C-alpha cells in the first residue's frame, strides 16, 4: 500500500481538529474537578476520529460496514462514559460528564467523516451547556451549590 503524503497530511489535520474541538470541553470539566477532564476528552475525540479514518481506509468511504463499525464505536464510548457516573448515598454524579464523553466521541467521528460543521456545532453546544446550565442550576438550586469536586450532582 503506497503512502500518499497528501492523505497523511489530511489525516493529521483531522486528528488535530478533533483534538482541538474536544480540548475546551476537557478543560471545562478539569477546571470543575470532574471525574474526567483534560486528558480524557481529547483522547476520546482523537480515538473516535482515528477509528473512523481506519474504517474508511479498511472498508472504503461508502461501505455498509461503516454502520457496524459505528455501532461498536458508540457502544465503546458509552462504556467509557458509564465509568464517569458515580452513585453514592442516594445521589448520582457524573451524568453530564458521561454525556459529554459521548458527545465528544461524536465530535471525533464527525471530524473523521469530514463533517466539520457538525463537529463544531456539537463542540460549542456541549461547552455552552456545561458552562451556562451549570450556573443556571446553581442559581435555581443553591442548596446543591457545593465546591467543585464535592458530592454535588452533575
């Protein structure tokens, strides 16, 4: 298999774009001392992008095998997100982080498929939701307002 340098550059660009779109989400979660943060989110996006690029190379750009491949990818990312959910003493924490991990996987997959507008929109919505709605929830339920990293629900 001949390596085409333009293809290598394209793949590197996509992987770096997935990283860049996930980094602010990871930064937000890290700053808020959540169960996953600065390392997890970019890695999920980069891995998702890489798996999509691998599938395209292995199966071709328009293969029916993509659907099975995506099913496995979505399930795997859901498993990782499930690890971010913690239950103790009648409270559940980490659901926003878990949902963000799943969304970050979609960001990476979208970049891998070259659907950049979807990746950018997902990234912005995820980040804004975490930042804006966290503040709104704190105003609505000040009794749940605890220092970052505490047992406050997410």
